[in-house]
């Protein structure tokens, strides 16, 4: 499921076509993965790294989130940091994390 959907470029691009709702769905996907890992310990460190690479570090994705739903990117970053705090994700490289500023405006309704 992880490679087939979560980080699959075709699925990610399909979500991007949905704007605000697509960004919300991407953030929800990270929430679901975190929940699975917190309860069943099924998410491996490489999966967290791939999430960061695909959703957070990629400049095009960051632009999409900032245009469509900046709170979704903020939520993703918070959830990934929580995975570190809870020791679900072991020793991520902090140099791989770009600065993620808190959005300054409320999410817009669509």
C-alpha cells in the first residue's frame, strides 16, 4: 500500500488536482500511517524518510501545499515530528528537514 499509493507519483498528482481537498487527503494519509504505526508498529524508518522526501522536501509539493492548503503541510510536519518524539521513527537526519513555517492565515473554505 505504501509504494502503490502513499508515495506513488500518479496518486500524488491526482490528489494535487483536487487543490485544498487533495492537500487535506495527503495530510490525512500521513495521519493514518502514524496511527497504524502507533498501534501496530508497522511503519519502518525508510517509510518516514520517503514521506519527508515526497511530501515535505520536494519544492513542487511545498508550493502546492502553500497555495492550496498550508495547514495540511503544517499538519504533516507536526505528525512526523510526533513520530520522532514517540520513538516511532528512529534517528531522522535533521539536515533533511527544510524549515516549515506555521501558516499565518486560516485555511480557506472551498
